[in-house]
C-alpha cells in the first residue's frame, strides 16, 4: 500500500502542489469513489485509480536485479538451502517474483527477478539473442584456438552442440565469455571442453544491463522501464501498456 499522492506523482508529470488541488477538486477516484485527500493509502496493483475518469496506467509487472552471492540457490524455495528469494527484502515478498533463468550455486553476479512471464521468457530464450557475459577465473590460460572453438560452437562432453559464443582472454587466468543461451552449467562446461576448468564464475551483464552500473541496496534494486529496455530493447512501451 502507498499514499495516493505519491503514486499519482509517479504516474503523472504534475507537481505535488498541483496534485493536491486536483485531488481536492474531486477529480480523482479510487475504485469509482471520489477521494479528497492524497494521504489515502492505495494498492497500486489492485485499486482502480482514475483522473478525470481516465484509468491511469501502472506497472503491474515488476523486475528487480540482484547481485547474487555464491552459496545461494537460484530457486523459489528449498527445504534445506538458502535461495535467492529468501534474500528478498520483505516488502517485495508478496510480488510473486521468480528468477529469470539460473545461476549455479557457486556462480555470483547479475540475476533478474520478475513477475512478468513474457519478459522472463524473452530473456532466457535463445530466439531473442540476449547476450549474457561472464567473467571466469580458470585453471590455465585460454588460447586463440579456444576462442576459435567458442566462435564456431562447441560440442560438449555429452555431445550437445552450443551456439557460437565469444571468448575473450583477460590476463593469465581470467576470461570473458558471452553466450546467448543458458544450458545447464553452460559456461563451466564450455571452458572444461577446451581444458580450462572454471574456478570462479561471475555474471557481469545481461543484454546491455551491466552489474557495475547498478546501485544495489542490500543486494537488490528495482529496474526502471529504461533499464528493462537495456535487457530487451523495445520492451518498455509494451510494459507501460500492460
Ligand atoms: N554457466 C554456468 O556454467 N553457470 C552459471 O551459473 C551460468 C552460466
């Protein structure tokens, strides 16, 4: 629940002072009932809020980023182990968020949580070609031959063929890996396939959204529509209409 005037100031370009006058003038209704005080608490997800009879849009779907620590499961809940949803601040627990794809228990970095199934589907599906970039610390140094093998698409030990990926060395025992799919333990298995087992793995970006450019509070931050657009270009306008 939040104050009506706060919500209206988020939804409209009108100043707080003007909003006060607009509300006093009886131009705002909550569930078809005229309100006269901005202090009234409303539920933006459920209440029907109109200005001059026009229903105001609200982001029904919410997306958050987290800097996942190692040692935490990417799952909604688990009987024995700590999950990413256990770490979610209590004010967001009722939003029905779920993780967008998976990071292994031992992988850290950028993980998205959303209650928008279509957004999650598009981020995960290779069809939408959303690039995910990881920084890996490896045993051994990657070579130009390894880069070529990644660029061509690798055959993993179980015979699975990966889509082409980008491998960029970064010093003696580090490299960046960019993939557009998310098969089980994909980056670890790709680097193992070229004889460079992964010692540490961290996801740095999803599409154009970079973990280094986000301001986390207690490990989480809500993404604006513009930040969602960095992940999936063009998604913003669609979200606003929902
Ligand atoms: N690839 C992996 O091997 N692990 C992850 O957590 C993500 C991508």
